């Protein structure tokens, strides 16, 4: 089906309309030299003071007269030599002043498209378009585009990736989005307060510098330990609050829309059928309130949060939309490993659980912080059964499922015969599951 | 596209074939190579140790050279057990690899999930006329390698796996 089209495209070699990024782009790294100077001044204040007093107005002006045009020229040239174009099947990015780089990204292979707006970019009215493709470590990104242009481009890319005809892909426009859920800031704040990691890092940031002060009485060691620890504590509490503020999940024909952020806004789109695993995490202190956190794995993507905090029923309904045809198995249906598994993993064996439904393989781990991983059968890349000598003595074995997002989901310490049956059955299930899986071009 | 049985097995026997896969062991070449390497390296070590200790510390100390010899005997048996534990089966829709004596591992890779099939052969392996086949899927954790195959068999397996992979190919 697709091959003749590709051949035609290659033969015709129609000129492709290339576009440039937003003219504000050259200013993108303008802060870098300033940051270097400030860093130097902070690092060595005395010497900076001396140098400053020695600077005369003439040398300062001369330096500025050389540096500013040079930086401006560099910024302008990188912007001038960066082009992108959307063809029928690819997004082409051409960039590089000295080292040229041309990237052709196949549209049907795109795993997710994000639009992010750092704070300053929001002020300037521009945004960054990020593409997740399997196999690349670094995200390919177009930074910056006008905010409206970025939205239009995302809609066009998704329409083409979905399989709309290239002529109409322009007009399809943005798929209508229906809001499924919005996390209230109060709930988010409470959930972060009830997270052990927040308190752990805060306690470390208080205790470690105090102990160091008592032991050494040196301001520098205290500062050197306090700054990174406070930074970590801030990142795990305030940082997460800022990043996950106003978390909105929407549903559209193009897939799930995730919008979030207080200062930096991010708008992520995960097209249908791209989700490899879903994890439902339930920290100990959230259990009384019935809250859970939902994480997902998409091949080639670093975004992993689907819902920072939500009541269990709502989270389950969202998961059902991410994994079509799947329901989250209720807690009662998860089967524990046999009792003798306790010989291999005392106490903690009680946290393990497994349930296999028609659509998903669900494995739970963790005693206090429960985490339930769901893998759709169609996403299983390979199945492994592993058994060590001690496990064989007690007649138990582990079953590993490898998924395309480079995550392995493990059902630990199952009865040996059950595990062998699982291995055989899972191979069969993932084969039949793939047959019913949706095509890469989800609208085709 | 069809995920039926391959031509050589009838549809009627498919269920039976799935239940009882036709396991293939490894040819003895790999065992010979590993045992030879074991004997050569540990033998050299034993001789070196024996000479050194015998000359510098007295003949009594040279008895320590028996240690590597003991290791050779132990390794000889272990290599044999390990070699016997390796086996693979080409089923209608997936490849099965089973290995390990104490730490047993069994891997199933559906043909449609294969991204790349690799045949590798290092200088030592080449000298012994051996080659390994490695399967890659989109998951890096997939560890599907069949070592020590006859090069002709390795190439046959590679071609067959590639062919089956194309026929049953599925996206991510």
C-alpha cells in the first residue's frame, strides 16, 4: 500500500516548501555568556572585584563592541541555516553552520509530540516543538516557533501521521479535545506533602549540614553540602509542584493531551496505541485517601507521568482510555505467589501479585509503596522465564516481560509450573494481541 | 501477515508442535573450543605457578599448582553441563531459547518482533568454525543469543528468521 506512494514521492522530487524558525530564536542562548560571567564572579569574588576596578570604560566598550556583534552574528547564522519542512511522509530538519545535519523523521514513527513553553518563551509568545522518535537519545526539537504556528504544525504532523491525505492534512486542523480531568492545586500540594521523598530530602537538607557544622565548624563544608541538598529538596517538592501545577488530561482523536506547568507550560500529545506500559503507583500515605499516581512508558520518550495524583476510580477510567479494551484488574483478582515464596523473599513476597486479563498482563510489586504495572499483550517484545538455584529449591520462578520502551515488567516468584504456563500462554497472547492491534496510522 | 503454521508442519499437528517444541541442541564444536581454552589457560597457569613456587619457595609449595588443575577438572564438567543446557526451538510463531544449569533462563521471541538478526564470529570462533546468532528486538533487555552454531546453520537460521520476521512483522 505505502510502497508505491513512497516510490512516487522519490521519483517526482517535488520541491518541498522549507520554513525557518521564529526570528526570536537567536536570542535563545543570549543568557549563556552572562551566566558564565556571573558564575565566575560568584566563584571568585575577590578577584572579580579587582578585575572590575581595573576595567576602564574604553576596554569595556571595546569588548562589548567585539562580543555583541560576534554573538549576534553566530545566533543569526544558526537561525538562518536552520530549515524545516513537512513532506507527505516525513519531517525534515536541516541545521548546522559548520557541521551540517539533516534529519528525516518518518511521521508514522512519531511516538509523541510535545509543545513546551519555558517562562521567557511564554513572554515572547513562542514555543518549542519536541518530537519523540524511537532510537534517538536526544529529542528532535524545533525551537522556537510562534505559538500559533507550533499548534498548527503539531496538528498537521498529527493529521499526516494519522493517515489523512496530504492535501487535506492542512485543513484538518487541530483535533477537538475533551477535558477528562484537572488536578486541583490543593490536592497536588497535599499529595506532595504526603510523599515520603519530600520529607526525606528535607530532613537530609537540615540534618546533614547541622551535623557537619558541629563536626567541622567550617562554613564552606556546610554550604557545599547544604546547597545541593536544599536543591534536591526543592526539586522534589516545590519543583514538582511547579511542573505538575494545573495538570489537565484531555482526550482527542489524536490521542491523549497532557497540559501542565505553572511557569513553564508543557502540552504533550501521546497518539493512540503508543503506550507500552502503564504503572499505577500508590504511596503508603496516599492509601487512606484512595489516591494514586499514574505513570506511563512510551518508546523513545522521557515523559512518564500521566496523572500526578487522582482518586483511584478516576485514574482507572483514564487508564482504560490509554489502553483500549483494558480494565485495571481489581485488587482482589491479583493472585499472590505461593506461601513458600517467603523463603526467597521474606515479608516482601506479600507485595507481589499477578493478574492476566484478555488485554493486559498486570504485575504488582512493593509492600508499602504499591506499584501495579500493566502491559498490553500486543506490546510485549519478548518473554523470559528465569529461575535461580534457590528459587528452584522452593519451586518458584520469575517471568520477565520486555517491552519496547526498554522497561521490563516482572512477575516475581510464581509457582514454577504456573510460570512455565505463563511463558507459553504469554507468547500466544501477545501474538493474537498484535493481530487486533491498531495500525500505526490510526485514522487509516 | 497470516500467523498460521509454516508450510512444513500441518495445521493439525500445530497444537502438538506448540506443546512439544522440537528442541535443537548446540553442535559439539562450542564445547570443544571452550574446553580447549580452559585447559590451555589453566594449564599454563598451573605450569607457571608450579615452576615459580618450586624454584622460589621450595618444592612443597609447588603443590599449590594442583589448584588450577582441580579447577580444570571442575570447569570441564561445568562446561559440559552448561553446553548441554543450551537448546533452541523454532516454533510456528516464535523462537524459543533455553539455557543455564543453576540459573535457568528461557526466552521466547515472537518472529514479528525481531528488528534485526545478527551473525557474529570472532577470530577464535572462526578458527573453530563457529558463529553466533543474536536477535534484537525493540527492547534492549531481550537477550536472545545462540552461540556456537555451525556457520552454515547460523546463516540458515538468520535467513529463516529474517524471512519469518518480515512475514509476521508488526509495529511497536
